[in-house]
């Protein structure tokens, strides 16, 4: 393994920048501002029962990121909660007679301690559902990030670009492309598995790189992120897991929320104007809870820092000049104090308005691709995603926690027309070009049983079974021809995971998962790329399969009250893009069993790190290595990308931290660096640097959050992307990355009725070429600038 090659930018600089003292004026700001947000009241109907159960239900209804700690709540009961309370009043009522007390540290976290005041401990953030055993953030052997609703809203005040929001909040995630496609957006140099409430959104059989836009963030309560390879939810998470947890009903019989956002570029061009409307209604009625929400967004054309239109990606798809909507519903029923049944349905669509075409730039002269008004050929690119989820939970089934989930996902991704691909002659004898559409349908189930308190409360054991059927094909939209034949993946897995408390302060986490997968493909014909209405060759079908055991092992050591050490080994896996192989066969006499080796791409993730915490700060530092003997690396050949099975090794550093200067002001830090090499010549040695298509740039992000009084708050963030040279890149046009600085800011003010905010993306109107365009994709039609200064004015109302 290559040693981490640090350039002349010491890590100490990144940490010290986050700890720069604030001015006296800032330090003198009102200390009572942060507490004001806890005084709003809600109506609750939580029955008496086990304290841990009552706290979990309260957390879900109040929107708090908290859960009870087993050692403090075990054996205790709560008198329940009925009526209208503030968060503080509700916690006092729930904890009455328990011998415990609390205090808030921020909007998302409280401190739980014995009433005497001794032995204080942090009430951990809500159990992370992206881990099958509901592990608690801050107590795991690998890095986990939980992004609460407040932080999501903070980002939405100046941008709705999903990729950029993730990059702003997650170390190791590449800069967002500001396109509908997320091709080239990697996590720790590899693919992330995208989930919605545990339902997979990614499409491994024919990766269309469109799984980023399947839900509007206004429907999301929090984002759970597991950093590094993981097999907890099956295939696809070679770089990590990003799980969008949808909103739940708020307390009270009827709660409504409405929001409107208006967006404009720096020069207020009419073509650049956009808007977004959100509405949500939710409530609790007896044992029932419900939530219904809708959003619609119209995006105008984007302008860069030089007031030029940003280039349109006519083939892969765009979020600029587009219309999207999302309809979401959720209903839940408590069968008794321990049993809950819940059903949710989400329908998301995003479609290009089809009003612009690309104007080629000039990479050698530094002129980016732009756009001009015109109608592109054929139909508009779009994403359509429907996610249905039925879940059952029993919190105390024979001293076990039982979870069962059945889901269905329907996904359609249509691409634009390539200027030279898929020609045919129509019925009138005219030459035409076709376009592709990926169609995928998933049906699956997840069943999990967790038992805590075994062997004198030293062992927590989780076991389960996962089932998945994924049916995918790729068609030509105009002629109806099949480009990639229908492929059906049958996947079954069983797993067991144990958390062992070896001694006070030392815990061991270990588990195993056994995967079985089989791919069914019927006999089919490939198409003639010179005339897509004609067949090229006949291919015999087949049913290749594989079996693969996967393991994980980690340790967490609480060295002192303020210092925690952790180490982890975990395996994740993916499969090659089967569709690329099936559609490209041009030699007669071939069959699927011979051509498609359904060999999993197993990624080994090793990580060590430390967590430091104090009264006003926390800091987490981790170093990781990610290796795969048969990784799939995408590389550009001509105008297309092909997958190459090569040995790949990646290593990197993630740093995240926060400093609460006083009750009104806080600072955040994110730093990440990764690099990798691959074996391009097959000699067993990894000796060729990975390019910008695979690894993220070195980045430092600093944030300042301030509550000036009980009405006004602000947020400022700076992201610095460091220069880099990919010395082994054979394409000289993609060898150099010129870094850039992006500053975003927002100001929010609570009015007598509602709240108004002004957000500014790219505050300094930086003119820059996106990371992907500089390092991953050559061509004058793909030389895209980033978005210039953009204003977003918002108004929100709860009633």
C-alpha cells in the first residue's frame, strides 16, 4: 500500500483555521438566542410505559435527534405525555421520577445525567437506521454522520443542488456537478449506495448515474451517512451509504407548513428566475399519525461568474431549465405501546424544459461551454421515481426488537439525443436519431431481529434476512427497440451482527453476511449501431450466479471521558455494470453464461480514528484505506465511458469538528483528502494514479453559525478546493486541476408571522470550471463552468 503523500499543506492548518477566535462583538452576542427555539409548544399523546420507548416516540414526534441510553433508562418507566408542551416541559414530564435530568446543547442534542449532577453523559443522537442494529452515532467503529433537518434547511436557504449539499456536509464526497446526472460524484473514491428509508435507489445492473434525484429534500427529516465500504444493505455500498430518512408527523391533530422560494442570478435575467413551492400537513389522532406533502420547483437557466449561460448537458440531463415535483404521503398506526405499522409512498419527477442547446466552448483558450435558446431533438430527458414502503416494528417482542420491511421502487431515466448515436430511417425515409431510457423495477424485503442485554448486558445481537428482485432494461425511446435486454437479479442474504462490551470503555463489533445472487437473461439480439432498427447478432441467454461471504470487525475504546479511539475492517461489494457488457456484444455465437462473469467487486475498508469531545467542542479524525482486487474503474474512450476491471487502492483522511463559542455562535470544520492508484497494465502492481473521475479534490470547509437574537440568525460557509496534478493522466487536457473558493451565506429573520430568509450561493461570484469538467471529461461540449452568484429569497409559515 502506498503511503499517504501529503503535500505542503499540513493538517494542522486545517484544524487551526476552524479555531480562529471570533471578534469581541461576536462573543458578546446574546446568549439566550439559542434557547428561544425550544419554547415552541406541540401537542403529544404518548402513553405511560418503558422510559426508552417513550423517549424514542417523543424524539420522532418532536423532531429531535436523540434516543435514550440503555444503561440509564433500563428498567425505568415514564408516566407518559398528554397535552401541549414545549420540548423542555415534555422532557421534564417524561423523565419525572426517573432520577435523571437533562440540558440542551444545541437544537439537535441534549445531555442526560443523574439528577445529582454527577456522571454526565451525552444523550446519543437518534439510533442510525442505516445500520441494521440501530447503532448510535459516536459509538461505532467507523465514521457515521447524521445530518439533521436544521442543517438541511440551512443548505437549502442558498441552494437546492443535491450534490453540492452533500459535498458541503460530508467529507470525502466530490463536488456536486450541478447536473441531473451524478456520474463522477464519488464517496471516498467509490460508489455510494443511495437509500430512502432503507429502500435502494441505485441501479447496479445498468448504472444510469441518475439515482441522486429520486426525492425532494423538503421531504427528508435527516440524512444518515455511513463512511466507507459496507454490506449492511447489500450490494452497491463500496464507498459508503447515504440514507434519506423521510419526515414523520408532528405532534398535534393538524399541523401545516407552507414555503415559497424565489431564485435569481446575479443580473436578474428573466431566463434565470426560478421558484419552489412546498406544502405539508401532518398530525396525530389517537393511535394514528399521518403526513402528506407536495413540492413543485421551476428552475431557470444558470449563469456563471462572468454572466454567461452555463452549458446544457443535452445527453446526460440537466437540473437547470427544468421542472420537478414531488408528492409524498405517510400514515402510521400504533397497534399498542410497542407495535407500529407504517406505509409511505413517494412520487418524484424531474424533466428538462427542453428550451436550450449547448454551444461548444474552447478548452485550450479557457472558454467554457454555454447555451442558447433552441429546441433539442426528440423528447426531453427526465427522471421518474416511485418508492413505496411498508414497515412493521415491534419494540418488545419476547425481549427482542423486530423489524420487517417490504418495498417497491419503480425508476425511469430518459436521456437526451446523442448527435451521432442510434441512427435509423423512419417510415417517411428520413434519417433520424434515437435516444435511450433506463427502466428498473425493484421488489424486496428486509427482516431484522435485535436482542440486547444478553450475558449480563454485555452482548447485543442483530440478525436478519434480505430479499431483492431487480428487473432492469434499457430501451430506445423513439423506435421502441431494446438496447439492453431485460435482466432479472435475484438476491438473497442472511447476516448476523454482534456488539460486545468486553469491559467498561471497550466494545467489540463484529459480523458476517452471506450473499447469493443469480442473474437471469433470456435469449436476445443486439442492435446494429449503424441502423438501430436492425439486429446485429443473436446471443444465447443464461443464468450466472455467485455466492460471497462478507465480514466486518471493529473496536471502540473510550480512553477517557473526552477521548475515544476506534478501528474498523469492513467489506462492501458491487457488481459490474452488466448492461454495458450485454449491449456491446458484436461477435456471433456468444452466450450470457460465458460472457458475464457475475463476480462481485469486493472492497476492503480499513479505518482508524479518534473522537475528541469537550464542553464546547468535538473533533473526529479518521484515516482509511480502501482496496479492491477487481475494482471497476470507468475511463473515457472517445466519447463514451467503458468499465475496466483493475486492482484499485485508495487512501485518505477525513476530519470533522465543531466549536460552540458561546450559546449563540458556533464554528464547524470539514477537511478531506484522498488519493488512489490502479493496476492498469495487469502486472499486479498499483502504480497509476487515479484521476478526477474517481477521487475527490482535497478540500477544506469552514462554517460560522450565529443566532444574533431571538429573531435573527445567519450562516456563512467557505469551501476551498486545493490545486492538484494527476501526473499519470495520459490526456493532457485532464491533468491539471485549478482549485477555487466558494463562499455561501444566508440570513434568516423570524417575522411576527412566519420566517423570511435570504441566501446567496457563490457570494463572491467566483468564475470557475467544475471539478468534473477539469479532470474527468474532455471535449469542448463538456467544459462546464460552475454557477455564479445566485440569490434565493424564502418565506416559510407554520400554522
